[in-house]
C-alpha cells in the first residue's frame, strides 16, 4: 500500500505551519499592505487545514483498501466503509469531532466554510461556539484588534490536528 495520502496530509499541515509563520511576520511588519496580507494568510491557513483533513480522510480510506479518489468529505468515507461492511475507530473519532460544535475540527471546517461567505459589517458571534477565526474571515473589513486571538486559535488547531494524526496513525498501524 502506498503512503501517498499520508505524505499529502503531512505536506498540507506543513504548509499550514509555514503560513502561520508568515502570518506572524505580517502582523509584526507594518506596511501599507499589512491588513490584506494578514487576511490572505487567515484564509490560506484554513485552506491548508481543511485540505489536510480531506487528505486524512483519504489516508484512512487507503488504509481500509477503499477508493480514496472518491473521498471528499467524511460522509464519502462512511459510505464506502458501510458498503464494504467495515468499521473504523478512526472514522468514529472524526465523526465525534465533526459533530461536536465545541471541537477544534468542527471550528476549522466552519471557519473554512466562512471563506465562501461575506459580510460588510461587524459580525457578532451568532452562537457561543463560533470561533474568532470564523467571524474574522466572514467580514470583508475585519477589526484587526483580534489578530492575536486568531493566531492563537490557528496554533491550537494545528497542534490538535497533529495530535489527532499521531493517535490515528498509531491505531491504524496496530491493525
């Protein structure tokens, strides 16, 4: 079995890490394009985390001898597992994380989805579980007073993703 999706997942998380570093530099270097640079890094970090998650889903599919090329979201993985009569503790853990509105994964995916939405006014958290990142990305002209909070959130999410990845890979190797 190839490890192409494991390599791809690692690559996406490394890209997220590099863009977080670039985000720090953009925040610390005042210039006329500072705010657009910060906003672009906000969205690129979310892109790399979300695409890293898709790659992880494909990595799990590959591990269970499924067709990874047909896995774009969690439900695609579940459909293939059910069709082959297989169960996956990794998929169960991801299901819990996706459905728990307080989990880092749910917030990453929701913030990434906000990249496709827009608001031209200040947005308040519509729910107590909305992340600072989600609110920030949604706004066309966000208040940059929360930039440090967004950065802290990204660092926390990336660390949680790495811990999840390590745990899931260890479990998949046991089987």
